[in-house]
C-alpha cells in the first residue's frame, strides 16, 4: 500500500507501469507516466482493510495513516477519474483518457464502476445511480456484463494489445467472467440481491443461453475465462479458455461470503446474506476457525438483505457476528431475515 501510494503520477493516481488487473493495457505506462484509476480504487479498498486490521490490533498510527491515504485517494479519483456519467479506466503516458465518453471505442469500463463500489469511492447517490445504469443497461448481456463497450476495432499503440485482439475476444470487450464476479460482490456490497443473483446465474455454465453447444462450444460444466462479447458479429456467445481463470475462487467467495453472507471478519463469522427476493430459505455449511457452522437462513418476507434475529445452538445472539468457538464441534445457526428498523 505504501509503495503504490508513493508511486503516483501527475493526477495523483497510482502509476500503471506494465499493467493493472487488465494486463492487456500493456502500453498505457511504457514511459512510466500512465496512471490507473482502477488501481487507485483497489488501493482505496486495501487501505480501508488495513485500517480495519490496524484498529483490531490497536495500532492507532497505522489506522490513521491508512485513513489518510483513503481520504486523499477518494478525493482524487472523484475529481480526476470521473467522466461525467461514469469512472474512466486510466490515463496513458500522454495524458489520454482511456474509458471516456471522448473515446470512440472502449468507452465504459466495467471494473472502474464495480471497484468504485468495492473501494468505497462512490458515495454520491446520483453518481452511484449513473454507474449502475451503465452496468445494468449498457454493458449487460445474456451472459453477464462486458468488460467494456464498444470493442476496439483498430490497434492503438498508446493503449496496447487489448486493442489488437479480435472484437469481443479476451480483454477486448469480452464478457470476462472474473470481472463479472467482481460485479456480483459489488452488488452484494450495496445490497442488490436480485442483481447479484441474476449475474451469478448468467455466469454459470448451465445458463440457458449457453445450451446451444454449437454456439457455446466449450464444456458445459466449468467456467470459461470469457464469453466472446457483442462486438463479434458471428461469435457472440462462444466460450473460451476453460480450466484457466480466476473466476472460480471469486465465484466461490461471491456465493459463500456475499450471497449466502457467511463472511470472514476479524472478530468472527459475520452473517449478512444478500439474497434474491424469490429465495425464501437457503443453507450453508461453513467451516470456520476450528468449528463448523450449519447456517439455516429463512427469508419469509422476500427481502434482499437485513437480519432480524440469529440463534446459535438455540441461544439468541446480539447482532450478526458469531464469535469463534474453536471447539471442533458443529454448531446450528438459525437466521431470520426481514426488514429492520432504520437507525436513528
């Protein structure tokens, strides 16, 4: 975190150097001047997490340092990284905006919108509404949201090989499953249970849109790294690169910790489901810190989030954090979801 914070460019954003998560942005920072908006958002998230850890360890100095980094970057990203209706992806060595309305291609980047949520960068309700509109209504497809749109159709030496891939393939505006998994977690972060599950179902190999095997072409029981995106006139919907993607751990995390909501916390096991409203009950068996928790969740009111009551082994607990038992036993957890009273 300290390294990234110190290694910043003219806008105050982290230098992208060889690339950020999107390793096909490999020419953005060849001269060591290009900056990544997305990386700034990821740095915000990291600073918040280390601030929490420092608080848990009672290290006030580090907690204050991390809060300072977050506060500064939050302001910079909302100033330099906001394009009017969404967040851009990067600035290249020449200061050219990537992922901007001023671009003819590669205008709206998915990761910058989802990580604005995950990094707690977007706090303004109107801005949040705008980026969710782009995710839901501009980027989304039958297979999940595209990595950005529209596809690049010609090579741009100031951006890199992402612009050299065929339209809709790889990082050139495919439905990139790994990035879609980020989107699911971002949905849960802001309690959009229906939207989280909608995308989760689209990514699953048994998505009905993938049933035409002459079109989908890959194994119907494993995640593809990506689905060829709408920029490809004839191959849109074809899967590619199975058995080789970071999607699997992220989807496992999205399912267990965010949709079903049994999430690691420094103080214990946090119970915070974010469900589609049509789910009236669900179950998860969760090994955690030397014990096993069988969590039965009931959702009689059909809400997307909100925990009204929790019992552990028949005893009601206060709040929704289960302190670790570390006793090697199986513990029965009953969770009742429902609308909760607003805090005053």
